[in-house]
């Protein structure tokens, strides 16, 4: 596991209308001990809390390219 889940935030498109569609934002952070290039996937499943069935799965692929530490001087 190279990523750590940090937070989620829901932004409704019409805040004054109950049940209006919107966007869900997720924030992940690369763990501090990761120093080499890494790639991976995050799998997100859409389900309602009161329904106990599997929903559609979205896969997000990510890559981190390690950067050399250069001293400027």
C-alpha cells in the first residue's frame, strides 16, 4: 500500500435541491517512505449505505515518478 486515504468531500450541483446530483472528491496521499517510482490502482464501488449489494466499480490508475533530489547552489 503506497497510498493513504485522507478525506472525501461531496459537492452537490444544486445545494438548495435535496437529492440533486453532484460530485464526490477523494484525497489520497503518497506515504512518506515511498521514494521510488510506483504505480497502482484504486478501486471505488458505488453503493448506497442502506443497500447491501455490489454496485458499479470504477478503477483509477495512478503513477508516481520519483524525482532526484538536487541541491541548488
